[in-house]
C-alpha cells in the first residue's frame, strides 16, 4: 500500500477510508460515428435531452490497490499529497464508465443521420440565439484569436448543446476507473495526472471538476491534457474556468486551440461542389490537392456552376461515396480535425457554422436507402477484402484511408465506380 504525507505531517494511506462517491449534479468511405481524437464520442445528440443514468459505484479491491500504487507515479510527476487526498476523497470504481467505454465501437450512424442532428433546425436556431446573446464576448474572442465566432459557436453547439449538457460525471472518478480498467489505460492515466495538475493549479475544485464519462470537460469538452496546453483565462480572474456558467473562458480556449493549429481566418472549412459526369473518383483523395481553378478545369465547380474562390489548395471529399454530397475541403478542415478526427464531426462543425452564419443547407441528396455497417460488418469487409488480395493493413472495424484504398482497388478490379465507399451493397458483393 502506498503512503502519503498529509498536511499535519503524518504518514497516511491515500485512501484511508472508503466512502460513497460524491456525485455532483474520415476521406470517402462509410461515415460512422466512432471513437476519435480529443473525445471518444461525437455529440450531436446532445441537442435533445436524454435521461442521465444514475451512476452506480462499487467497492473494488483491485481498484483500491491500483489507486495506492498510482500515488507514487503521481508524486513523481509533481502532484502533492494534499492534492491527491482532496481529489480521491470519496472516489470509487464506476462500472458504468467501463460499460460505456466498451460499447463505443458499436455506435454507428451514416453521415446524413449525423448531420440531421448536428445541423438540425433546433441546433441552428439555438446557435443563432447563442451568437446574439454572447456577441460582444465572441467578437472580442474573434478579434484576439482570429477564429470566426460562428465556428467557435458551432463547436460549442456540438460539444454541449451551447452549455446545456456539459456532463455531470466526477472527472477524477471516471479517469481513475478508465486508467485502471479501460481499453487505453496509459492514455487515461496521462489524463488523470493532467486533471490533478489542473486541481493543483487552483483552476477548479475536485468535485466541481465534472464532465463526460470519458473525461471531457466544460462547455467545449476539453480533455485534461488539452486544457493544460491550450486553455486560457479570457476573463482575467486568474483561473481558466471552463466549468462556469459563464462560457467566456471555454469559448476563448476553443478559439486559442484552433488558432494554435493553424486556423486561417476567411478560409472556409469546405464548399459543397458539383462533380462532372465521368469524374475520376480516384481524384477524391486527401493526398491530392489542387487550387479551385485547377479543379474547375476538371469540371469541379460550386453548386451555382461557378469556380470556387481561390482560398488555397483543396482536396475533394466524398463522405457517402459517389451517391452523396461532394465537398472541396481546405486547410481549415484539418484544423477542425485536430479537435476530433472523424470526418463526420468536422463536416458537422463546418456546416453548422455556415448555417448559423446564414448559409444554405446541403443541396445534394444522400443515399438514404443505405444504412451504416455495424462494427462486425466493417471487420468482415476488411477480412473479405484482405482475403481477396486487397489488404486493408489490419482488421479493426474502422474505415480509414487504408481500407478506402483497398475498397477502391477492389472496385477497380470489378469495373465499379472507384469512390472508395464501404457500403452494404459492396459487402454483399464481397460475400
């Protein structure tokens, strides 16, 4: 058992008494909502309230031993005994967090289902209202960081429905549970150390540090390491308070984060485009960039038939293959991607920001007769492609660039449209 030195100078166990937890109130290919980037889950569903399950905690001797061994590792990284004592008071193993973590891979949506929620009429209306309400501070944030206020508001809208659903899980309890028993123990232990540093810095108190079951916090759902690196004190009160009902620090922190990764003011994330008949779908790759003028010479134009303005080099993205909308995406797409790597999320933020600004809805039709492949079906597709001689370089159930290239190679061998779209019909053909 580890020991620590309390304020009175006497050696004591980090967990001398167990108490009930103190609970405070991709590129073309099948687009699915899966774990990624800053947060393990996308959040467009937060626009509509969902019942919050009662968190069940449990005594777990292995967890207790893990916490006491963790103490030494935390102390080696500069965490004081007093910080540890305060942070872990009342914390217990939370099986609901593990249940949620292990169910992540099964959550799938098509891109159009995701966008129906991410840029719903309600979310657009609430986003415009939030922009009006906070315009003065958002204008000041935009002036300081050079990130358009509508983009910051869109991130806010997707992450917490404009602050309505910030999460009520005890962050220390969730991260400790995941570090002990989760699929990515080392990652979550790193987040737990970062959370303890936040507490030690005095930005918030242990039981006020609440958020999602996976450790994302505040209005725009920063994970602890990102908070330490990028959060800012915009109000000047000496604390980077992303948990407050006042969203100023959280919104400014989001702008600071996007700016840090190269946001270009005035450049769109992407523009919906029309592809010419006979378009070579192999050109729809993040590896292939051209200026809008060069794309126009190949017949790729905006939805009015005009050349897209020259915002810089761009790629063509087909989130639903050749049967859905096409987008010309610019560098700012990859900047939003630093917040969450799922293409669905980036399109959601980008399109929602456009709609909040008064832009049009997506004009192309989606293949709404299709459904998303399940996790098991995505793995089956990878296995069947690999067995057929089109290796996906691994069987993980994620439709990434290597799987898309394998799909394209298979489509080419079969004389099909080479859009890289991992559809149910393609899986049936492989069978």
